[in-house]
């Protein structure tokens, strides 16, 4: 994961199934990695822009 930071960003996230989610609206990590689903190349947002830092609560 890159350590570079462009400006000051805040991560808003509603993925409550992730262990890093905070109160259904934020992320407790200081940075995340956004990445495409492996070998998809579909051009669809649901495939191309996933949170690669996601970890299930379960
Ligand atoms: S790691 Fe990703 S999915 Fe999990 S809370 Fe943070 S931004 Fe959301």
C-alpha cells in the first residue's frame, strides 16, 4: 500500500459488515486501498472500485 497522501482526506463508509467501519458512516483506518475486482475489466463501478482494505466482522 502506498504511503503517499494527497491533501487531507476523510474516509466516509457505510459498509457495516466491515470490522473497520465506524458507526455506519466512517472508517477507523488512517488510509485504505481502493482496487478493482481481480481480472474484471468490466468498466462498472461495482467491479472497478472496491475497498481492498475490507475485512469481514465475522
Ligand atoms: S476498510 Fe474499507 S470497507 Fe472497511 S470501513 Fe474502511 S473504507 Fe469501509
